[in-house]
């Protein structure tokens, strides 16, 4: 498995832990909110029951006031009206208290409280008012007061018991909240510890693997330098970054090896090609010593002109190995005219230009001009009949010249120093340079023979 894949898997694991932590965080918020709502509900329920307790105490004070001031009709009347108002509040409060009861047990206890309060209401509205209307004796009022106290105290006990129950549940909620927060804290600490530990283990393992790969690569490079090996050889159990780097380095080394071989072959060919003009020059110089002839001097001049041309071609070819393309956009007509301007053509009627489609080309103008110039130059040299023809159409440039059909395929002629056996002109480098330039641009060169014409076609597709 590659380091890249391991990193992806590690990232996915850590991301999953982070998402899980975020999930716990939101889970905690939701639960804490629910606990808070429950706490608020229970606190408000305690406040309602305490209000019932206050009302129960208020009834006791009202009864005491009425008994004390039983002879004062106005005070008794006011206290009865006040009692009626308090009972209205009590029964309205009953609806909220019962509705907000959480358990059936709590509802049962509340039912007992309100039954007792109904007795309180009956004692005040029926028994006490009857006593006050009939001007009863002090003993009768005393008996009523004792009976009322028993009911009121019993009601108070029920209310206090209910408040204690509600306070216990409220305290239990607070305890559960604290326990939940402690549990969430512990879970988050554990998850963070696991996350950091996992990150440390994964990073340590990746660093160790990278170090191992680099050691293997370094060892292989040292072995390459100390032996006759031409490629880096590393035994990899699986495909990973090191194998990709090794493949890239081996491709580069193979390219360099091919360049070296090409240069060695070029040097051998150069030495072979230079032997002929040098031998001719020596022979003509010996002949010149014996007899001075103007024709001999012209021949010597031609020999050294050939050497100059060969050297120029070789330099052009060698520059292509280190060339960096600077691409621009230009039209086919511009390329043709620039290529022709670099040739010394004594008669313009020898060339016909047919631009059916002046298409746009994206390439290095200098090198592509050089390639087309060599094609036109070859066409001019070996044409048996003029004019030659240059055609631009459909993303193609075609150079026509009337001449004998080539004896070999195009593959033969694009090799350096290849030409026809009976060919006297040229050194066999022109088409090689043309093909190399087109390959650099990822263009192609094709050849065909039709109606006594050799046709060289550059395809820009």
C-alpha cells in the first residue's frame, strides 16, 4: 500500500473520531438541555405546591380572624369574601399542579391534598358560616376550631410531604446532571487520547517507512555509481512511491543512455563523413602542387564548403538535444514565408505556394521554420522539374517535388547520415533534423509518392 493511501486511511480514521467527538458534544448539549428543562419543571412544581401551602396557612388565619371577631359582622363578611377569592385561586392552581405531575404516585398524593382542602373549604363555607349566622356559643366555636386545626394540620403534613418528594426528585436530577457531565468529560478525554495516540502511531510508522524507502533508494543509487548497472534496481514487495520514483529515475537514465549512444553513433558517423572530404582535399592539394588549375581550386573550395555545411548541420542537430521550446501562435502562411526567406532561391518561379486554409499553429517559430526550410531545401535539391509546390490545408503542410520515387521507406531516411547510394549531394542529416523537431512538438512527418511527385506532409493534428 502506498504512503498516499495510508495517509488517506489515517485521515479518514482521525476524521471519524473527530466527527464522533462532535456527535458526543451535541449529544451532551441536547441531554443537558433536557435535564435543564426537567429541573425547571420540577422547580416550578415545587413553587406551585408551596403556593398551596401558603393558601392553606391563609385559610387558617382567616378562620382564626372570623372566630376572634365573630361579633363584628363587617369583618366576618370581609373574611368570607377573602376566603372565596382564595378558594378560586386554589382550584385554578389545582389544574396546573395536577397537569404537571410527573408520576401516578405524585398525582395520587396531590389528590389527597386537594381532598383535604375540599374539607377545609366545606368547614369554612358551611360549618363556620352557620356558626356565625346562628350566633353560636364559645364552646361551639372552640369545637369547630379544633376540628378545623386537625384538617388544616393534616393538609399541611400532606403538602410538606409532597414538597419533600419534589425536592428529592429535583436533587436527584441535579445529581444525574453532574454524573452525566463527568461521564461526558471522561469520554471526551479518552477519545482525545485515542486520537492523539493514533496520530502519533500513524505518523511514526509513516516516517519509518519513508526512512526505509530512502535508505533503499540511497543504497541502490550507490550501487549504480559503483557498478556498470545502467538502471536503479530495488526489490519492492508492493507498488508505492519509491517504485514510482525509481521508474521515473530509470526512464531518465534510459533517456540519458540513449542520448549518449546517439552521440557516440553521431561521432562515429562524423568521423566517417569527414574522411571523404578531407581525403579529397588532400588529393586535390597534391594535384595542385603538380599543376595549378582553376578547376582544382574550385573543387577544393567545394570540399571545404561541404565540410562547413556538414558542421553546420551537426551543430543544428546537437542543439536539438538541449532545446527548450518557446511556443507561440502564428499562421501557416507566416511559417512558409519565413522558411523561404532563409533559402537562397535564385528564381522565385521555382516555388508555388497554395494556401487553401491559413490555419493557426502553436509551436516554436524558430525550430519549426528550420524544419520546413530543410524540407523545402531537399525538394529544391532533388527535384527533376520545377516548380516545387507548398500547400497549406486542413492542418497539414505539404511539400511537392517532381523526382524519382524513394528507394526506401521514410523511416530509413530520418536516420542520421542516410541517403540514396548514388546520391552525391547532402550528408543525410536534413530529414533527421526535421523529424526530431516535429517529434519535440508532437507533430508527425509522412511521405507518399503520387503522379511522379514525392510528397512530404507535416501533420499538426
